[in-house]
């Protein structure tokens, strides 16, 4: 009887050990899978990024390829109007955008209450004074018609270029959101024409000169040979960036997206596409 009980207990102990071993093996297997699994952003969602039409589409084709190497699926969403990408981002129609500088975003937030923040810098396109009629700023005649962008941030930027070149003088304390109402001195009595940013460059033949954003200058067929002045790049507040909704800036996909832009492969394409008119800003 004692021998039978002893054998019974031995069998029970073996059964329990086998069960524990099986549980342990399962736990190790699960842990191993968890520890070695690589998160796939592509499996979660496609990241939609708002960009402007034109040359930036070529740059973002390379960004998309770089992101894919990191497991992130990126889909550029192309816009033709500066006001649309922030509105789309605020509504959640896209996940990020990449087209603007901080003075523009600040003004948009002031006007619309957007909850949008900077995730990582991309490039800077120094705004320039272009003309097809004169070789230097000094040649601009009295009463010259000079076009400037009419949106708040870029108009101030353009007027600062004209001030730097001695064409006008703004009131003391005027900031980057200057308007024609802030002009204190106009020794050549130039006629400032406020035009839409997308139109001012295309109107160059009807003007003596125009301050044009670089991307719109390229679209209008203007080149460095038509530029007689350019804003300074040192400590320039007009660096462009990738923007996202506030609260998502520290998410893994955002860091991956930024890294997919900020690399030598994308920089090479950027330099090729913009032909020196733009500069990497990170």
C-alpha cells in the first residue's frame, strides 16, 4: 500500500513538473516573440503629409523611400494654396504638413486657433528681390512699381528686404509682420503693389521689380540671374519645418518622419531640385 502511494505521489510530481515546464516554455516563447518583434508603422496606418505642389513633390518622393526603409508608410497630399494644409491638419484629414515657416504658423494660430506645433526643420528659401529690367538695386527708378506678397508674414518679410536695400525705411520697432502702413520713409517714392504670393512672381513683366518667395519664383520661371537682392540667412526666422498636431510631436512615427527627411540622401535631392535657391535648415 505504501509503495503504491509513493508511486502515486511520484507520478503526480512528474505531472506537475511537466505542466510547469510547458507553461515556462510557453512564456519564454511569447516573451521571445515580444522582445524580438519590430514595430511596423505601415501595419498601423499610412501617414499623410500635406505639401505644396511643384519641386517639393520631387523631394518628398525621396522622403517616402527613406521612410519605407524605416517601416513608415508616407503618402504626400499635394496642395496649391497656403491656407489649406493647416486647416486639413487641424481637422485630422492629414497627419502632418511641411510647407511653412514659424511667422506664418504663428499668424495662422492667432487667426484660427490651430493646435499645431513644430516637429522638425526642413529647409529655408531666402526671399529675393527680382527684376527683368535692371541689373542692380541702384538702377531702380523713382516711382518704381515693386510687387510684394500680401499675406501678413511674407509681406513683412518682403518689406524688410526693401529696407535692408535702402529702398524704404520702416517705423522704429516694426517687427516681421510689417505692412505698407509701417513705411516711415520712401525716398524714391516707390509704388508698393500688394499681390497674392502666387501671383506676384508671374506679374514681374508688369512691374519694375518684385519680392518673391523662392518656390513661387521658380514656378514663375525666375532664376538667380533675375535676383538683385536677397534676405540674410543668418538667424533667419523663416526656416520651414514639418508640423504636427499638438500632443503628437513625441510619437514614434513623428520622430521617424523627421529622420526620413533629415538625412544626406534627401539633402542631395533637395540641392538638385532647388539648384541652390534653397538650403537645408537642420
